[in-house]
């Protein structure tokens, strides 16, 4: 078949665009269709390393997995990674191009459209079907000029659009019909139908709603999709799910505390731990204290490490961590969290914010100097406790110091990685994805008498993608979607 494409835009953020594209990708792949995911522009600090040595949004990496193909930089040619005062880091086709504040970025966008279209052409050349995901909403008409993420791309590439509304948040009829009312007529003409997502209850109760939307917009009703509860078992695209209240775990034998700082990055590192029945993962925000009965504190990655370290102190988490260590507790720093555990972080070139330095927590005898060169690499190795690991590195800067003589582990080529304090209770590593490895997760749980891993995490993700595909097949006509693609 000739390569075709269909774009999925939403009435707002977090309406389920990423999840629906992932599920449809797996459903079409199960049919033998060569499918590729594509998101012209993404804004997220949850990123993944690709096999071609770049980085893309975590959601597109999951969609690539759903499509049963390796992730490529062309699946997300423009990635914006919010930082602190300097705005957002701009990653183009997997590589950092620079930084810009919001107003300045609007002027840069026209220069990025050629790269977006070139990546789209790369994917079309190897696919039967490209499933395109928008960003935010086309109803954000204040951002329509120079748009490359939604209708600007759809118009430039000639791709028809399906609009997704979220009934779970309320007002879905107004949000879909309102989108038709405010967007340009030529943009509206590209929308061929709509999906209503996250429905709970008796679908018959919304039959009149679907008819009303179709009548008021002139768009085809393509499906009412019930809420997919197992979405929580898949890596999330952005930090919105971090606000969700977790279910109590009555059988938990280990408590892990995680301070949620403003620029948290690659927070899906925590997902495999959260999935374990024996682990009570406590996410702690500003104004609350880290629980005194925590077995382990994890400092996750950060897109603005010095800025987050300053906030960690302002919010009093440093006092909680010190008390935790006095009680004989353990702390693990991942990437930016590793840097925070050291004696000092220097940013002489203003890579992540204003040039300067900041005193670290001093729990590991190392110091970090940030630089413009970013390490992006898939890695394997063996940790200090003897278990193998797989993951990836994504960081700027170099970390040196005496405690590097006690590395967290060694990479496959023998290179020492990370550092451990002299008493063994503070551990730092640049390896992301560590706990997705069942061997590593088992070792950490066993260290705190929580038993071993009870789930096969990667197998669980695969099974959930298949369940998601089956879920969508029941409520959406794939043949109709294919006929609407162009």
C-alpha cells in the first residue's frame, strides 16, 4: 500500500492522544501494517534515547515500541525540554540546537518546519501508515501563527485530522464544538471526525451527545472509548500523572520517598517500583515532609539541577534527607539527583541557567561541572552488588571525585559508572531505566527485606500495549480510520 497518514489532535492536553496513538499503532502492527508514530513537536522532560544516538519524547518511544520498531529521532523531530530562567532547550532531530524562552521560540518555529517535514518524509518512506500526534490543542489560536505542532503541520503536509475530546474532565460537547467555532475554516476542513475518550458508565447515555457533536460540527463520530484503567501501567508522557493519588498498598514491605521538584525529568524511572505490590512509593510535594519511616529516598533526574537543588533546600527536603541519613537510611540519586548528592555543582557556561555554582548535599564525595556536550547512549553493565543492568544515559556534565573509586557499577566496556559513599548508604548513577531491569529491581527490594521483584516489567508493558490495542479495536473502526487517512 502507498504510505498514508492520519493525525490525532486533542481539545486540550492530557486527553489521551499519546495513549490512543500507541494503542492504534499496536493494533495496526498486529494486522501486519508497517506503522510509524510521529509527533512534530513535543514538550516534555521525559525523554528516551534512540538507537540512532539522539533523544525523543518518551511517549514516541513507547509508540515506537507499540509499532514494534526501534525509536528514531525522526519520530519526534522537535523536542522542547523546559528548564529554568533560560526557557526551554530545543532538541532538533535528536540533538540540542539551543535554548529559547516562549516568546522567542514563536519566532524560531518557522525555521524548524523544514526539519519536521523532512523527518515526516523519512518515516513515510519506510511505512504503510504514519500515525501523527498533535500537541496541546488546535483551539489555542493565539499560537496558530507559525504553528508546527497541530494545524500548521497538518496543512503543510496535507494530513487529515481526527479530534479527540476527554469526557472525564467534563464539558466535552462544548470543547469539541468550541474547537470548531474558534479555528480557521480551512483548518476545520481538515478535521474528518472525532473520538470521545475516557468514558465511564453506560455508553448509551451519551448516544445523544455523539449525535449532537456530529450535527453541530459536521464531523463524523468515530467512536466513544471507555476509560482504559491499565494506562497507569505504561510510561507517561508528562508530569501531569504525578498529581494522581496512588492506591494504598496494604501488603507493602518497603517505603520509598521521592521529593517532586519543579524540573523533574525522566520520572518514568519510578514506574517499575510503583508497579511492585511490595513497594509503597510516596511522592512528596512542596509543603510536606519526607516520611520518617522511608527505607529509601530517591532523587530523580532534573532538567535544571541547580535550580531544583535550590528549591530542595527552600522546601526543607535537605533537612528531611539529613534526618533520614542519621536514622541509618539510604539515598539513591539518579542523573541530576546524583549530581545533587555531591559536594558542588558548577555551571560556568550557564548551560542550565545563570552561570554559577551551588553547594551539593555532600553525601557523596564528588563534584560536577556542567557543559554543553550531552551524553546520549544506551548502556548495559553490572552494578556494585553484582547484578546486571540495562538502561540509558542522558546528561550534560562530568562528575569526578574520590568516591568515584567506588563506582555504582561498570559498563559493558569496563568503564566505571556512578559513585557510592564510604558508608555505602548514598549511591549515585547516571543510568536511567535502571528499575525496568528485573534483576536490578530485585536486588534493591531484597536489600530492604522486601523480597524480590514480583512482576516482569517489560513483559507487563508489552501485555498492556496488547490490551490497549484490543480495547481500541472494540470501540473504534480501524478500517474506517484507514480509509480516512491520506
